[in-house]
């Protein structure tokens, strides 16, 4: 039987109501044999995530403040989940052990991981699946470096012993047995590692959105869902602010050529977004896949006569920025000009010094600084096969009164990036969306 790995995020396991939805989803497809869970998230806007409360307990102890009241809130919340699900599961011994560890002194990684641990214990009992602790099978070195080969082998060997299992996300252990958490996107990474280890048909990532949208819904009302997106397109969109999965969560399944399906726990009938390899995505593609952008960049435009004849000029530009520990976002250039695009926050307190160095060390004729800039990326493999894409994009912006201050296109021809004023950011994204995305028929 083919296998699906289903990972459920914090909003999907926030309370008993959500866990019932998870059970219905898992049991609706017998291929969903391995389930990875996060710690319970917020139940409503003013609520707290369980992991944040666990960190708060640790902070109380570090400042010699009683932590028992906060700890009791966590304990009660899990007990309510167990009670509302009607489970014959005694979780008190787990909390007594955690409390003892807190009083004796534990690491932040240990206490942060207990939300996932407890949620997985409950979920395994509720589903009738085996509970598999990632301790000893998701492995880190003594200094905290993740060990991918060793983890893949240990996970595969362990999960072969379990026909169906629930695994806590977010953590593993160092070689000395101490708990180590992933830095970002922890449960997503665990899910991807499990999917690779068991050779999954697909890695389902269940959250509270129905996939990746073609534009920010805060800007474009009723933005359409992206049906299919390649890993490369996802990378471009994520870099420009369309956050769905952390890069480290994508790599294990991308390497194994396993599709990722972003699904909505609250709308399980929606197909969501499928993330696939380039080969799988060649057919039936639209012109663009999505639009994403970020505000607050500064463009430093450098002009020097006969710049193209100076060997190593751009290298010297980059060396100046390196001396100030500043990284660049883009580097569009002409015969006698080069522009460096930098996040404005990276230039706080040093912009004038950098401009002075460019004049002094490079002999620049002029240096122009444009602040309050936004970058907008229009991304899609279909762009390479269609004539007039750039013309259509620029016409849409001009028709809506948006002045383009910068244009950059990657060598892959998979995206076109334009720089506009911050005040034109929302207008520009709406204009591009309306120009390229077909409106659904009434």
C-alpha cells in the first residue's frame, strides 16, 4: 500500500474540536499511516500557544518567580482536551515528570518540545496508532548540528516496526540524549523527514489555509489558490514574502522527489496546493504562478563613465558592502551603471559612510540613493513560453499610475522583479493580478 504522511500544525490541533477534524481526515484515507503533530496553537485571537506558555514557565523559574499557576493552565488545557475527546488516558504522570524536570533545571529545548510530545501522546491514543518518540531517531551532533543521513536511517528502521504511528514534530536528540529542537519550521521539517524515510507518495501539510494563494489576500480580495507550484517557484515566492514552508522543511522531500500538498484542516474537501518537481509541472500551466513582494528597500545607483572597461569594478562594489557586513538583494546593471538593492534596515546608521566609500574608493561620478522602495516578483514557469509577458505587466502598472523605478529578471526567466515606491505597493500588486489572473466565471 502506498503511504501518505500527514502533518498537522498548531491551529489544527488547538483543541478537541480540531482534533476530531484531524481524526476524520486521517481515517478517511487508509494511506495516511504516519501522522506528525505540532503543539496546540491558539484557539482564538487572544489565546496563547502552548509552546509560549511552556517557555513562560521556564522564564518564571529563571527569575525566581513561581511558575505553578502558568503550569496548571497548561495541564488543565490538555486535561480538557482528553476529557472532551472521551479518552481513558491518564496524562497526569507526564505532567508530574515535566514539573519535576522544571524544578530540577532543564534546557529551553526540552521544555519547548513538551507541547508536541503531549499532543502526540493524546493523538496516538485517540487514533489507536502507535506513539513514536523522535528521541534517538531524529539526530543531532553534540554541538547541535542536524545529522540527515543518520536520521534517515534511524527513522526508516524505527518506522518499519509500526504500521501506523503518530510522531511529535519539532525535536530530536543530541548524541548525549539531550533534547534538541529545530530552529524554525520544526514540525514541518519532522514531517518532511518522516515522508522521506518511509518513501511517502505525498507529504500532506495540514494547516488553516487552503494552500498558497496567487497574491496576498490582504491586498487582493478573494485571491485564487495556486493549484500547482514547483519547488523553484515556491523558493522565489517565499523569498519575496509568501511564507508557507521553511526551506529546511522543503529540502528532504524535494531531494526524494516527494510532492507536498498544502491542505486546510477546516476545509478538507479543498484540494489545496501541490508542490511538485519541474518535470511534473510542465503541462497545463498558466502564464504566471503567483505574485509576491516586500516593502522597505533602498537602491544605491552608481554611475561611472566607462565602467564596463574597468575590470573588477563590481567586485570592488561588493567588497565595500562586505566591509559593512551588508548583503544585497539584487544587482541590476548597465554599461556605465550598477545599482545595488539592499533592505533598508540593513543600512541603518551606515548609509552615508557607504556612499562616501563608493565615491572615494571607486571614483564614482554620481551616486543616487532611492529609499522607500518595494520589490514585487511576478513568478511562473509559463512566462518563458509566452511572448509579451513583460509588456503586459508594464502596461498594467502604467495604466494604474505606477512608476517603475527598477526592473530585474533572473537568468531562469522564471520571474520579473520590479521596484516601485512603497506607496504604490498595493496598487501594483492588484494591477498585476488583474492583468494576469483570469476571473472565475459567474
